[in-house]
């Protein structure tokens, strides 16, 4: 199994795409603008999309994905693309996106019998084998709207993504428990949306600053973890990189190596050490 980063920015800029991860060649976590860079031939192979929450930077490309391969899927006798999320998130996307005005309702089109997408509800804490040998767990998140994170594995250590979240003690408790249960996180992709100067805005918008992440990280007790910062606003990258020192200290105490998540990186689950990720920028040094 492998996970490729199609987008991981908290906003848009030249070459900065928003959240979208490709698992192998058939599954997505979120459908932000990173998906716009995926070739059509790969888009048409997507069968599963796990959505963290309904904010636009995480779902912007989903309507176009629903449309992209629909006739080929029908011709091949494949079922709809399964779109998984919390029930409230599915309702919001159906009411405000696939509502026949902003975009056609692909939950009943091209035909109610053979729609392009199928909405599949998930609950926080749920653990499912979405295809043979590939496991996903729905992690808690605390945002301004219903939201989750996800952990993915196929035996052995997991790759986890916090999604958009503010301070979130339930997440750290669950990551610690997963470690104790023997399927702990090897890679943790966390959001770090704002610099410390925007702490009050971060609190109001359900996001983490660098210093809030450092405080949160003190609750982590999950062995060695490669920690990747993501969802940074492109205009704040310089400020955040200048604020890293306290976070570095805590990360070192908690046996975490700090990295800056990069669009284009790929996490390999088989035969490659967790510390080895392509095009890596390590922030510990
Ligand atoms: Zn959000
Ligand atoms: Zn976001």
C-alpha cells in the first residue's frame, strides 16, 4: 500500500493545492484541489472517497470527480463511487452541492438505479476493512463543523491524518491506545494552519497554531512517530517556520521527528522505513 500527497495546503497559491491524498490507485482521502492534478485515467479508477468534513478546501473537486468517469463506470458495470463521511457531512454536501443547482444530483444520476456516487455514512470510532486487507479507522476531530480524521493501515503501523481540528484530547488518547493495541501510528499528518500570532482566530475557527500543537503533543505517548505538518496557509509558511523551536523541543521529547508535508510525497508501507519518505523536508535539524 502507498499514500501519495496530491495536495496539503491550507489555501491556494501557485503550485499549492488543498487537501487530497491518493491511496494506491483507487481511494482518496478528501477531494480538495489537489485532485485537479490527477490524470483522467487515474480519476476513472477511483472507487472510494473518504471525506473529513464539508469545507470547500476538502471537497472542491468531488463534484467534477463524480462526473468524470460516470459513463465509463456504467459501461464497465462498476458500481457508484462510494463517498464516505459523517451523516451530517453527507447531508451538507447533498443539500448544498449536489442539489441540482450548484451541480447535478449524482446520487440519482445518470439513473437512480445506477448513480455516479453513493453516500455512505461513517461514525467516529468506526473501524472498517474497506477493501481486502486495507483498514481505516475514523478518528475524532474538533472543528467548527462536524469533522473527523482518518487512520489507514494494512497490518502493522498506521498512517494517520488529523483532518482540520483544534485542540483535541480525544485524538491523542486514541493514538496512544492504538499504540498500546499494537497498531500504532508510524506517520502522523497533522494540521498546523496558523502562526502563533493568530491564536485567537485559530481558536475561533477550530484550527491549531504551532504553539497549540506543541501543547497538544505533550499528550502523545505512541512510541516513535514521524510527524508531518500540513494545511499551512501559503502566506503563513515563513512565519510558521520561524516559530518551530518550541515545537521541535516537545517533538524530540515525545520521540517525534518533524517534517514539512510536501505535495508530491509518497508514503510507502512495504519494505521502506517510516523515516524514509520521498522529497522529505525534515525540520528537526
Ligand atoms: Zn475546515
Ligand atoms: Zn481545511
